[in-house]
C-alpha cells in the first residue's frame, strides 16, 4: 500500500473550524476535486492545502477556546466565593438565633 494516508474531511473541518462548503469551494478553486460530503476522505496533500489557507481560522478557534476556559474559571471562582460568604452568614445567623420554649403548667 504505497497510497498516502487519508483523513476524513469532517475531522479536518472541525480542526480548522471551517464549513464544508467553504472547504470544497476553496479546494475546487485550487484544482482539487473533493466530494461535498463530510465523510469523504482526503489525502495529506489536500489537507496541507487546507491547512495553509485556513491556519488562521484554526488559531482563532484555539484562542476562543482559551478565552472561554478563562471565563469559566473566573465564574467558578466567583461562585465559590459567594458560597463561602453565604455559608459564613448562615453560621453567624445560627449563632445569634435564640430558641424560645413555651411551657404550659396545668
């Protein structure tokens, strides 16, 4: 099998964060005919053509993911801080709470 490795187009599309139509149009303009199906297989040569053109989309996806992760961590830290504050308030309230009992003697 001297054939070059093949990749599924949908995997490449997710990696580069581009649509199927955009990839097929670009490859057609560069002279590479690819079926417009996500399950189509492409060669390493075609993958490299896509990679050269859409590398910036890939880096934007990574940057976006990093920003999203940072925001998630910040929200989690704020949530934990609020939970601690609420727990302290509840404990202080319990300390100051007075239990009153009423007894009736017959």
